[in-house]
C-alpha cells in the first residue's frame, strides 16, 4: 500500500533527508508500521482544529481490503488443496477399473465385447450404433430404436451381423440419431480400463492413463464402471 512520505514527515515518522534517501527503496508499509502511523496521527490531532484525514481514512480502508484479500486467498488455497487431495484419492481408486470416456475406438480381444453410451441432447425417434473394422467395413449394426434424451447405454458382444465372432483388433464406433426426419451424430463414449493415475504438477489436475488411448484428464470421465 503506497503512503505519501510528506505525511510521514509531518507525523515525525521520517525526516526529509531520510525520506529522500529511501524513496527509491521502499514505498510501502507493513502492518506494524501502518498501525504506528495511525496511532501517531491520532495523537497529533488538535481536537479544536482536527487534521484533514480523508486520505488517511482512505488508506485505512485500502489496507483493510488488501489484508482481507490476502486472508481470503489463503483460505481458497487451503480449500483447493483439500479438494485436490480428495480428487487424488478418488482417482487412485480407479486403477484397474473401467471408466466411460469420450472416445470412438476400442480394442477387442478373443473374448468379451465393448460397452459404451450415447449422450443424446434430446429424444430421438431412431438410434443406431455401427461398428467398423480397421478397413472401414461395417461389422455390426446395433439398433437401439427410440431413445429419450440423456445418457443411453449399449453393448457390443463381439459378434458380427452374420452371427460370427469378430476377430481381435481395433474397431471404430459411429452413432446416428434420427429426429424429425433429420440425422445427427450424438456424442459417443466407450468404457476403457484405467492403468495408472498421476497428479499434474503444472496445473494440479489429475491425469489417468487409459488402456489403448493414452493419458486423459480426470475431468473427462463421464461415468465410473
């Protein structure tokens, strides 16, 4: 907080020579010096001819505001650290579990299938999910019929439209929703396994290592399990 050095001289807290010498070195007051200034000014006021104290009162308000902001920042920092610790503990429990993330490709092995979901902004008359192989050929079409708005789940059991087991590999998923005669592609999400968790030292966020997709922000997880 800046303070007029002439005020300090008038209150006996600084001499003219010393104030000139220190002008370039220090132009702010700490809390202890500020209260000394306040007490000295009050002691030097003539009750019959009080000093003009508008600037002084303004500096009191300024000091209180700055000091209050500092305390508020400390409180926010403490809250942020607590929230981050809670998020880290929660994220650590996700290792080896499946999470629903916004991706459209998944690897399938010799057994099992792939689970996912569509995020529909509004209800649709007809919804389908198509699964395509690495060559872009349609392997399976999953009809979901009419669906309400919100998150709608689906499951591919790994079988082709011909009733055969699809070979292991990476498959692409494409969703289509028909509404009032118009088609649109809703957001598609797939389940994937969390391999590891770490804290981002740069911004304090949580990073998840997702099997087959690399690293993702914890904030991208839409559903657990």
